[in-house]
């Protein structure tokens, strides 16, 4: 795809050319037919009825042509990109490079999501931009596909040649990249990675790690939308495609940090409700379908004047209206008054999913999560954390889908592994450690940060036991509230720069899991200080530097 405007111009030119060729063909047929006429031309005057019929046919044809022209004009206006105004730029930019139109479609949806959240955002073809224009934005999202053997789409050719061919200072820019590709090709998502590499070299700061999408895989797109909702401050944005949940049973829930100065974190254990086998890899993600607080649905039903026990049709089955409302976004109650239960059900949208790092491996016998209670601005518990830690009762059914996350799977070999994280990010790191230990790979170094040593070292028994018998070679902890001076995990990392270099020289990989704000960029800065930009980016390209941050 060259660009939206160029593609429309090309379609316009081709349509005129096709019409002209058809007209020439008809003229040629008329000439040939005239030459084969044996007798002279004869005129037979048509009757009045035939004149009226001919006039009606001509009028109908003219009306049809006019309708087609109006429809095309409206379509062109609808598809036209909003013009970038130099004096009215938004704080956000969504830029796309599309070959088949899919990247443009996703970019438009991302742009609309930002606008729906009340953010000022611009939408543009990547090939129409340059470094100076990028420098005018604080945040940018790039949706780009890869063609051929790792090439950029045609529409990005100018950007690649003129802009990516030179260095550019973009230290003020925070960005995210959605890379579309096909794993059947050797250069999978190559252009997205090239763009990400160039942006990092320009000093731009990643808002989250690059998201790869294999052939439009729905789970990866939900992961992108998850980041989008967090950035926009709208975690209630509906999913573009709802996960196909399976029922799991909440078999255990306990507070992991009793007495903590911070919000309570809960260790949860879940089992498949149907008794099926546990299957996932360390590093994978649990997508949870949350439910509304139990008191909100009865209040809504009372305000709407509806019976929650009424049976409604949904997804080729029947369900009680109250049960459907529990897992749906509640519309304005006054708008539902006087409507049938089925009419209300037909208009309901599912609550957006929530993502959590899995803290266990199947050999542990349960899927474990580490979930911290989050509070909304009005003091209510967050949608996902409230459901999992407070509202779901013992043995409650939890809607859950496991999403494979190969970009955070453990190394396939026995190379040393440095694991860095904070807070509930320890969940993902624990699973990696457990998988490595089961495989007999003990060159593991954990650096972890939390508030207080006495109560905030999650999975303390496991970690202490693993280190005591040598299955974790080294552990370094930073507890920020235990001393007069605040010490964080990035500070511990800086104190160990010499040892970090030694482990990296021995082939170690670095995995980071935890907070996107504060911890992740600070750790990245220390690693760049220790290893240099080129070395760290080479490690990322080789899969030796991986992050799962949120």
C-alpha cells in the first residue's frame, strides 16, 4: 500500500481507464455491426409508451450512476486521513505502514481508542513523516507490517530511506510498536524490529516492549489493546476480540504480604474446572474475565425494573440475565427501562479482560497468580483485582484463558540467567526459576525489589530453599522502606555492574519482569551504562534481553 490518498487516486485512474476501454469496445462493436448490415437503415417511430419506457430506463441509469458517485465520495471522505495541522498537533501520534490494509485498520482503531479516552491524537502514514515531525510529539504508537524478506511496506519506503538512514535526537518521545508478520518467513516482524532499534538509538523511550503479531493472532492484539488502555487511562475499553475463556476453579487464596505498608497482594491457585491437564510454559500469561462487584448488578436491575432471573439467549445458549450482567459492562439503567430482557442482553458488551503473569509451572499442580489489590480514583477496587482477591468466593468459577508468550520463555539451553524484577513481577520470575530448576539449570541470579523484608518477599519459602541447596546461585534484594535511604532494585544492579559484565560475558541472558514505570526504565539505563547501547540492543535482537513489564 503506497498511501491512502495514493491508493484512492490509483483506483480512480484505473476506473476511468476501464470505463474508457469498455466504451471503445462498444463503439468498435457498433462499427462492425453496421458494416454487416445488408439492407438500408429503416426508421420505425416508437409509440408514446415506448418513449416513456426509454425515458424511465435512462433516468434510472442516471440515478444509479449518481448514487454510485455519491457513495464513492462518502467512502473517500470516510477513509481520508485527518490532515496534520502544524499549529494544532495532538500530544499523541499513531503512525502506520501497511501493505494490505490490516495495519491501517489496527492503527485507526488504536487512534480512535485514544480519542475516545479524551486524548488529542493524530493519525498518519509513516512514509509521510520525518524525524522533525516525530520530535513534535510526546507519545507515538507505530503499527507496521513486514513484507517479502523483512522489507518495509511500500508506504514506508520514503521514511526508511530519508529518516531511518540517519541518526535523530528523540529523547522526549515515548513510543510503542505493534509489529505485524508471519512466522513462516525467516525475517519475522523484521521491519518492526528495525524501527524499534532506530527509535532506541534516537533516544526515544519505549512505553512497553514491542508486540509481535503472527498472522493477526487475536491474543497478541488483545495484549496491544491492554497496553493501549493502560496508557490512555481507560482500562474499561472493550476488547476487540473477546478471549475464548475456559472455566477454572479458585482453589486457594491467601494474603502474600500481611502487615505490608503497601496494598495487599494475594497468592491465588486455580485448577481447570473440568479436570483437564495443566498446560502452559513459564512466561505465559493468564487472561482473566472479570466480573462486576456482586452488589452492583442487583442495584442496576432494581433501577432498570428488570428481573435478573429472566432467561436470555447468548452465544447459542441460554443464561440468566443477572449472570450475563455480572460479566458485562453495565449500561445506564434508565436507558433499559421499558425494554425486554432479551433486548437488553443483545446490547451488552463483555467486560475487558485482565492479564497476569503466571507464577507456576504445570508440575506445581495448579496455576498460581500473584495479584495486588488496585484501587480506582473513587476508592473502589479495580475490576480484575477486586474480582480475584475480594468478590470471587471459595471454589468460585473464574473465566480464564492462557495466552502463549514466547517472547518471555526461558532460554532453551543451560546459559546463565539473570532475573530482575519488583513487586508482583516476581510471579513471572518464579515460574522461570521453577522451570530452570526442574531442568537442572542452576546458574540463576535473582535481583528483586519490594518495600519491607519482613513481609514483602513473596514466595519466601521457595526462594530460601532454592538458594540454600544451590539451585539459585545468587540473590540480591532491595527493600526500599527498611532503611533511612530508599534503595531500589536498580541500585542493587548498579552496585553489581562488575559481576553483571562477567555473567554477560559468560553468555547470560537477562529477563526483567515488573513495573513499567520506575523500575523497568531504570534497570534498562543501568544495563546500558554497564554494557553499552549496541551490546544491549544486540542482546535484545538475539533474545538474551527480554522483558515482561506492565
